[in-house]
């Protein structure tokens, strides 16, 4: 089993930055690929970014490429999402997930999920 706990969400003005963290615990947590997804009320969970188990490969959805950066510190078992130039439309609950070895954009590829972190961007 792998447990994931997100932190770092909050309220920020448009143009500002936030960094989300996802602390992973449990056996072999560092051996998984990890990803960030987001979900707004009444909408499906959308892929944001993913990183392979080694950290050597990353993937981003076009909407966030260039503004968001995913990284992984295997020594600390922690996943990060640096979010810059935030826009009101970035407002959502952000979830981290772990599963498999390589990056994937699909919710079904991930076996473990955190509880989510609310990010609110005011205009």
C-alpha cells in the first residue's frame, strides 16, 4: 500500500505562484510513476502532468505546459508541482497519484490517490 498526502494548496491572486507537495509513504512508494490531476465541481478529473518512476521522463497537458513543472525527490519520497503565472481557470482540487513505472495521462493507470488540495486563483 502507498499513502499520498498533498499539501501547499491555497488562495492566490492571478499571476501568482504556488507549489504543491505530495508526500508518499509505504512500501516501494518511490518505485512508482506519479502524476497530478485536477478536478473542478461537476467535471471530470483532468490530467495535468506526470513523471516516471526515475524522474527522467515528464509529460504535461498542453494547457499547463510552460507554466507548471513537475518534479520528484525520491530521497524524500515527495512529488512536487510548481505552478506559475496562475490563472482563475486553474482553480480546482489537485490530486496526486501513483502507479506503474512510466508516465500516463489516464486516471485508470494510477493505483493510489491522495485526498486532494484546493487551489483557488482570484482575478
